[in-house]
């Protein structure tokens, strides 16, 4: 679960807006201890299917390594 979900709407015309999401997670949330991590990107359009991407284990290891400094001293 994110520790800080955030949504921002940006006008692109008089009648349309784009909503973007930013989710902040704990520095220990993703890493080699995860069996699998999937990102599911959703559209607000009812007919749209989600776009799902699986994060490869080497990328999870890189994320874990990159955030090591934020876990130090915990």
C-alpha cells in the first residue's frame, strides 16, 4: 500500500483534463524479498483494459540497492 497516494488533474483544453497519479511507497516496500511485483496502469474510460507490467527481479534488486541509504539506521 502506498504511504502517500496523490492525484493531480491538468487541463489540456476547455473541456478536457488529464489526471495523473503519483504514489509514494516506503523504502522497504520493493526489493529482492518480493516474489513478484506488477504495475497495473488503469484508464478512467470504462471500456479501457488495464495495462499490466511485471517488474523483473534484477530491477527489483536495483531499486533495493538504490534505496539502501534510506533504510540505514532504521
